[in-house]
């Protein structure tokens, strides 16, 4: 105990010293990371401390360093493109193209366009993406379907989502949104406007609702699955639900909600170390073209 007390006193003295108080060295891993003014972000992906954030209306992608908060535009605005959800795998950025009905890939090092995939016609909204076991899976928020794109080439496959899942609301309502992959062939999906979670077979599309014991994850957006712990971003509720799933994915229990005063309609998250990084999309903010945006780091 005496040793601990002496250590505490020594630490207090260092922190109170003028040299420490005026140290020019910036704090590592800042809590708030500024994005370009007017960027209008939605999706985030991370590879180690390097993060990538996409711009909804322009298709631009920003790359930064979570250790310092510094960064720059990697992919400039692209006419006729959008960037909603995104993931980084094996040197490629996989990007959901929202109202374009397409998916795009870019070189994660140079930002050069690599490929584009026509997924859905009509009035789609390709919202989010998960990449696992050689396939990129994209949700369409305006139809009960997921698209599977082989990352090493091959035909795109449409997966109709059936079973317990029912499309609800107006034609423009946000239904399927965030997506994660459990095991080799199970898709974990969130339905934004109902707050329900589903486990769907990636081959057949047959979905079973995950029983949350009367709870829900209303306004569910981006998903992050770590083992059997599912993090669900509830955008307009400014929180992240922590759901522990059963081994067979038939049940889930909301054990915690993460909140932070800095949340301003967070949409998606990524993880690095013991922290989550959430993008503040700030939906509904006045003059989004001139508004400020950021990424928030939370335990």
C-alpha cells in the first residue's frame, strides 16, 4: 500500500508540473477526430489504426490515423457515385453505393477505382456491406434482398430475404440496414424501422427473427459482431446497443447501451483495440454542406 501511495504522489506531482501542463506533445488517440467541413459521412472501416470514412452525396472517402487524428481525402468526389457503408479487406475498400444501386471497390492504398457492380434497379438504397469468406454482402434498404459479390470474381448473386422477415412501411422506408456475418454462412441483419434483428441463411435467404426477450434495437444502423457480442448503432437515439447472442443465434439479450454526449446521430462503428469509433452523420442538421462532422472514440 505504501508503494502505491508513493506512486500516486509521484504521478500527481508530474501531472501538476508546468512542464507537463505545457507539453507540446499531443495526446495520442484523440476522442474526437474532425472530418472535412460538409463531408456528410455515414460509413467507417478500420485496418489497424487507419480508418476510412465515406461521404454520402459525393462518394468521396477520407483516410485518417486514429492515433493522431490527422488524415486527408483518399478518394476524391466521384460524379454519379455515393459512399454509404464500407469495409476494408485485403487492400480493397468495398463501398455500398446507396441510391446508385451499385457497389464500388477502390484500392485502399492509392484510392484508385478498381471495379463497380450493378446490383439493383428501380429505386434502391444499397446501404451496408460485410465481407467474409471470400464474399462481400450488401443490403438493400428498400427491398427484402441482399447481394453477394465474390471478391475474387464471379457473378453477383441476389439473395431474397424471406421467412420471418417482412418488408414494412412506405417504399422509401429504411428496412434492411446493417449486416454482419456469423460463422461461414449466416447473415445477421437489422431492420431499422422495426428494431428487429434477424439471422438469415446466406445461401437460401430464409431468415429467423432473433428473440430479444421483448426488447428492440429501433433505429438500428451499422452492426459490429465480435464473437457473440453484437454492437448495434441506434442512430437517431444516439446510442449503441450491446447485445449478447446465443450460440445458435436464436436469442439475444441487450445487456448494455453505450451513450456519449458527443454522439450526434451516429450511424456506423468500427473497432480498434479496446475502443469503438462511431461516425456522427448528423442527419437533419441545418446546412449540411457547411456543417462540421467528426468521428467519436468511445470505450
